[in-house]
């Protein structure tokens, strides 16, 4: 779910504050927007390839939902329960209505329009379906189509075999294979095994880095908000091996910190101040507790760690970061991160016996917007209708920094 409201033409004035969240160079997360845009572009491209691999459609019982009274309430609950049950069964569906049924083409037990093709229709038992739609559904069944009612969902076939009902799945069918998108919509880490009905070469696509891997399909763990993209094809591609990092783990508990830049929201101006200060002893956790709640900006974390024997490759796990960062190891940039999982890898000549890790973390303008009271003085016709609700959301997003210790795995 993306909610990047605006990138305004202006660089000062009230226009920047009346439709938040927004992005201007003065805001701390501005530098990391490029990483997010590349990720969103890759993900959007992948999800546009081929045609949807959705073969089931749920009939929307509009007459019942508009009936009013207890009948409408009952069907509303039943409809929601049906959709949630199908999600847990890993059966992605589209919604259909009477207009679709009256205009769709029927061929060989498949109802279709455009790229949408359904061989299974799921109905709420007892729904008030118009005569014309019932006649079309009867013809659909006689032609080989399947109708399943909400009290017989054991007949539903999953899109993929996933051993965790909290993982959402979506499928695209390409000319040279199949794409599967798996996503953890929950708030906690989820572990599962996955297998697919299609045969062929199996790859994992990393949309963050634009890289291809030979995947791990057992004991897969997705953090909250993390996705996996699997590609099954008869074609062969060069791919990287998935590293397991089971040989050792180092937990970094001591860290030094210094402010790198600071945002100031004044009376109709937005300024970014570069900070010239040295490192001091710091700690992990919400930096609002030792800077101040109104600090929006960037902080550099410095950590040092040693190896007795230099490993071939390591994974750097920053845990929970609020909200984006870029990472440098031994003066070599490793890249940017702006969503979970906050992990990256390093290997080869970058690694030394004594290593210096720098993580520059940016929080959001929320802290400054909450503390800047002058915006509250403008009437809604000037500041806009979103200011009050934006400020409420921002007050829930003040926590900043690296919240847990850093882990190094190899």
C-alpha cells in the first residue's frame, strides 16, 4: 500500500504542509526515495506481466446488501467471512456482479471478459440472484463450469500449497512461466513451507535489488510487510545461491551516534541544517528519548566488530528501523533500505578482521510537524482538510532510530 501524497513544485510556503505525507529535498527521507521508487517500479512491472492467474470469482450479492434490515447485516457478515476464508485457503479471487454475467463470454465452461477468465463461481447460499443471472449461471454449469457455495469451501483448490494461512498469495501467468507473489500482511514474522503445482525451474526475484536467486521453499520466514516473488519457467537463467548464514552470529550492543542533519519547520519555511559534531556514546532504541521528540533528521550510527577468521559473506540485520537508512561497511557503500526486512549482505574484500559499520538513519518530518504549532493557526480553507488528521497520524509515528541491536550473521 503506497501513500506518497505529493512532491510539490514549491520549496517553501504553506503548500508543503497541507497535503502530507510529501517529499522535498529538505525532508530526511528524501535521499531514500530513489530506492523506494526503483523497488515500486520493479514490483509494478512484475505484477503487470502476463495475465492474472485467478480462476475463481465471488458473486457480489448486491440485492441482499441493499435490502436493508437484518438480511443486509447477515449477508454483509457472511460476505466478509467468505472473503477472509478464501484468503486463508490461499485462493485469490475477483468479485463479479450481474453486469459482468450479462456481458461476459461463455466458452467451454469459462466465463471471460478481457484477460479475466473464471471456471469457478463462488456464491453465498440463499442470495437473491436475478432471473437472467441465474439462467447464465445454469448455462455456465452445463458447459462445464463449477459453482461452489460458501458452506462447501472444502471444494476450493488453493493457488499454491502454503503452510501458513496468514500469507497472502497472488499469481500471474506469463508466456514463459508463472509468477507467484507471497506477502505477509500481518504484524509479526511468519514462517512457512511453500510448493507449487507447476513444474519447471524455480527462481526467486528480489525486487529490492533486481536480482535472481535459487530459492529456499522450506522454513521460509517473512517479516511484517515482506514479500517473496517466485518464478517458475522452463527457461534457464543465471541466479545466485541463497545464503543460509548458519555458521555464526555476532550481536552488536555498543554503538556511537551523531546527528548528520536536522529539519527545521519554521513560520512558512522548511530548512535542512547539516550538523557538524563528533560521535558520542549512544544506544539502540527510540532516539526521541535522548535527543528530543521534535527532532526530524538523520543520525549516523557507528559500530565496530571483529572476526577471528574472516567469513566469505555476511548478512547485516538492523532489526527494526524507523524509518529508512543507508549502510556503509569499511568505507564501501552497501546500499539503501526503507522497509522491512532491514538486511543487506557483504562479502569478499570488503570484509576485514576489524570492521567499521556506519548506518545513517532518517526518520520522517512527522516529529517536526507535530511540534510546529504555527500550522494549527490557519483555517481549514487555507491549510486544507487533511492537516488535523495528518497530525494525528504523525503523533503515532514519532519513534525513531534503530530500535534493536544489530546482528551480524555468517
